[in-house]
């Protein structure tokens, strides 16, 4: 074969899949990082994972390939397959089976004892295999960090045994299936489903956000730093340009859009001295830094900053827009009030009379509220804000819609 389906570096595959298959704005002619043969090799590798989920269109720039799925017939995220194609060496696979076999009896053994045991197992083979205790020790440490093994001290010796698996995965099958498709780091659920003979297919999704599994490593690395209260160094890039930027930040929170599924990191930027949002799909790498002694102070910044967020836009200058939406709620429409209460975020609801209510909020960018406000069309009495652009846009949209239904033109 001219290519291997397995990969060592996921970052390279992430670039290919994002630029050529997810966003679909690059063609083979736009590929200039290496030879055209390199592009063809990567294309064949990716298509071996995605099978029948591919489509293409032709434009003046050339042939563009992209992912095409029907949510009604695709219960599992096909992009999870990319994470399961990591390559390994002969030594990796041999040690994996030998270590698990030696510890299958439940006894605890030291790295030295395991090394001797592996050597004894390999002595019955015809293939020479060089092995030293430091290599085995590294593999044991890796497996302990992954949760496959448990380590403990016995005197001066560090010993290892198989981790106890007390969870009956079959009883959690539905929960795992839902988690794997809906939650951040859903790839973990996909791995767990692989351990079952038959994965359940009970869920179909109206809004199935497949693409963000490509950013799972970025999310995981940032979460690890947050757990240890460390600052991080981010390398970000433009989706349409090759320019990269470096940022030293302290990670605070993650936000996920209910409209697009996009994932954002809110972090305190040391250079600019303010909280800022970073889209995860524009982050190339995350490197952990030192422990931040002022982490409680920055956590307070995040809580204060969140009080006036509607989405992730800060309007550029972090000033506040005051918004008031007056609504008419008719007889038997208590569900409107229930929805307002459920979706108000940091806003408040004021009763004017038995059928008129006012929603009031102070947000960084009133423009972000327009889509939500338009969903109450037919009940909106008045939309007011000190953001004149948002007000004009709201009423212009109503006039365009009115003209559309009347067959005329909006003025």
C-alpha cells in the first residue's frame, strides 16, 4: 500500500479533515505543504475511515470533497474513527498483551518482576526482542495514568496490578451511547461502546454536532490544566490564513453554543489583562505552564464577566447594551412565561399587567439576542435598546418578513 491507515500525529490529520473535509473550502490544487502525492495518501487514509460519508462538488477552483451525513440514518459520529487510528510499534503491542497476561491472576508485581516475566514469555518465540526494565517501567506508568493498572508501594518497591473493573457497561449502554454523541470528549464514550458486543442505536439527533470531536485533544489538555490550576500557552491560527499567534492565558470556563455546537474557551489573557474567548477549532496546541497562585482571583473575574454574557461576543469594547423586550402573553399561553423563565439567562422578567410582560437584560452585545428575540414574533410588542444597530436590525427583519408574505418589497 502507498499509505497506512494508522497515524502517529493527530494534529496533521486534524488539519486535513478540517480544511478539506469539514469546511470544504480547499481543493487538491490548494494543497502546498508537501507533494500532491502526500495529499492523495492522506485523502485515501481519511476516506478509509469515513466510508460512505463523503461527497464532493466541482467549482472553478477544482474539486472540493466534504463530509455529508443524514442525521436520520447516522446514529454514531463517524469522525470518532480518526481517534482510533493511532499507530503503535511492535514493542508497544507485545508489551500490551504480555503485561496484561502476567497480571491477569490479580497479583501485584514490581517492574523488575514484570520485565522478567515478559522475557520468559518471549523466550518461547523465534523472533529476537530486546527489552530493558526502563522500557517496561515507562509502559507501566503510562497504563497506571490511563487507569488500566493500579500502583502502590510495598516497602521500597512500587508494584502494579490490574485495575478493578466493577462497572457493568451493559447496564450503562444507553447513557454511554447518548454521552458519546452529545457531550464534549464523547470519544471516551465511543471507546467504551467498542467494548460491547452490540452498541445500542436508540438515539437520533435533530442537531447532531459531529465536527467538534476533532478538537477533543485541545479540550482535554485545557481541562487537565484547569484541574491543576495551571496557566497555558495557546497557539492559535486563522481558519483561512497560515498565520499563527501565541497567547499565555489562564483557562476559566468552556462554553458550547446551542445553535452551532461550537466550543469556546474563556481564559484570562495575561498580556491584555482581560477575559477573552478562543474558539477551540482555531487552537492548534495547548501547553501547560506553571501553577497560578492567583487562580481564585481569576475565577472571580470569570463569574463577574459571565453576569452580562448572552453568547460569546463582547461587542468589541466590553461596554453594556441595555435591552427591553415587551411581550403580550394571551390566555392559555403560560408556556411562554415558562420558556422566558427557562431561557432568560441573566435577564429578569417584569409583569406589567396580567397579559403583558417585560424582559430586561444588560448584555455585552445586544445583536446576539436578535435570533432569540425573533422567535417570539407575534407576541413582541416592543423591542428597545441603547444599541441602535440591534433595534434597527430587528425591525428591518420584521418589515422584510412582512413584505415577503405580502409579495411586495421591504422599504
